[in-house]
C-alpha cells in the first residue's frame, strides 16, 4: 500500500515525501482493519503547492490518491508545504 500511495503522490512532483502508517495507533477505532494500512500521515513538499490554500493543497492530495481515499485509506493526516515554506526549517 505504501508504494501505491507514493506512486499516486508522485503526480504532485514532490521534492520531499514522508509517509507513515499510523494504523497500529488506531486499532479498535472506526475504519481500522487487521493488517493496518488504513491510517496514514503524509508530509509532502511540492512546488505545485505554491500560492495554494491549505484546503486546495489537501484537495490536490486527495485527487492524486483517487479511489484509495475510499478504500483502503480510512484516515489521512496531511502536511503539505511549498519549497519556500521549508526554507530555514531543515
């Protein structure tokens, strides 16, 4: 699943992409399934986010993921920044 997510997000031309499966932290919660891979955290840096609002950036991520957002992804925490927003933070 991680590879599929990374492939989909490559459409956003990320300069940096950090993807973490947090499913184990949500065992027993709604949407959790045996084997995990349902709850994810993504931090993505892309020049395509420049000038976009947070809502627009999240929509871009959701669009890139397509039907994966319906199944198997149940929850996705997103940090989406432009390269300019990362300067001096590394």
